[in-house]
């Protein structure tokens, strides 16, 4: 005797999610340039000298005063009539004469 199987209602389970990852290798060249600058330093040492000389100057000044009539009857070169009358303040001869 064969019995027919008893078929029950279907049970649904939640969907199982699967992810497939694929990988590929990509080569990206990176260039890192380097530059070297050679600096030659040239130094000048300036030596300054300060020689000192000395000189002497003698300054001479002259002052001329009309001192009035001299000790005698003759009148000096600064005597004569002028804007203030006769006396020491009269006209004077130019210098050098």
C-alpha cells in the first residue's frame, strides 16, 4: 500500500541576500620628483680703515674803534665834519687807503 504524501502549505522564509565582490588591480604610477640646489656662498669681508689727520687754524680778528682826538693839536684821519658835526663820528676814508 502506497499512501499518498500529505502536502502541507508552503512555508516562505525571508530572502537571503548574497553579495559577490569582484576585485581588479589597477596600477597608478605616482611620480615624486626631487630637485637639489647647490648654493655656493661667497663672503666678502670689507675691512674699513679710518686714518685721522689733524690740522690747526689760527684765526685773527681786527677791531677798529674811533677813539676820539689824540693827544695833540692835529686831528686824526677819522676827524672832520659829518652828519653829527665835527668829531670822531665824521666821514671816514674807505678801508685800504
